[in-house]
């Protein structure tokens, strides 16, 4: 039987409901690979805003600094020193499992990703006590690749600086995202 997975900080969900995300369209997102949902166990932007007392009532930008290796493994990237630990350590969350339904559609451009514009009933749930430990375990098992900040090339660091400045300029309507960028990348701005 084929299952699909969805990460959430919310316990006790019996039906996953579509929500408006960065794409501006109500959807609920899934991955065919459980390990690909680990990146969504915590949102660095939302976590940083809460920890620094930044008051924001809008929808937080999603922070998913990842791509895929040539072999199709999720590659999580560390955009500032110790970002993995900072974002995920001590965070408990849940990975929900659903069965394939007719509403599930493949998400173009993202490996093993699917979405549904309609509610999807939950088939099972796994509690994750510490998202950081779960990510490190997936790395040890060879299910994902972690690219640490200090391993990146000088060209990548130059790209990061350019991209961070562009992102900050374009985030006028997202004060939580700007707060995060300034707090974590202030020296690049």
C-alpha cells in the first residue's frame, strides 16, 4: 500500500485541511518519502520570531532550505552557522500518514511531492520528540544529505549574500521574514 506523509506541529489531526501557503492557493502538501517531511517539522522564521518576541499575526513564510541530490535524496542546506541545531533541536512535532486518494496530485518541480486541494483523512501519526535528532538519524541512515554551512564553497557564500539581500528587499509585505533575515543574516545585509 502506498502512503504519503505530512509534517505538522499540531497533535491529534484526523483530517488534513488545505491551508494557504507561500503559493497563495489553499492546499495540503505531502511527500511520498517520510524523510522528505522532516524539513517541515519546524519553521525557522516562525521559531525565531517567537523566541525573540516579535509580534506578528500574519501567515509566516515557509522556510525550506533544501534541494535534491542527483540520486533523488533530500539535501537540507545550512544557510548560517549551526542553523540545523538552531531550527530543529528540542522541537517536537508530528508526521501524519495518509493513503492515496483521487484528490492527491503530483506537485510539478518538486521530487516525490504531492498536494490536495481537498481535505484528506489521516491514516496514522508518528510523534517526533526532537526534530533535530530525527534529522540526524535520517542522515546516518543515508536517507537525506545535510550540507553544513562551513562546508560550502566561496561561490555559494557569495550567492547567499546576493540572495539574502534580494530576499530582504522583496519581503516588504512579510515583516516576520524580514525580522528573521535581519536577525540571522544582518552582516550580509
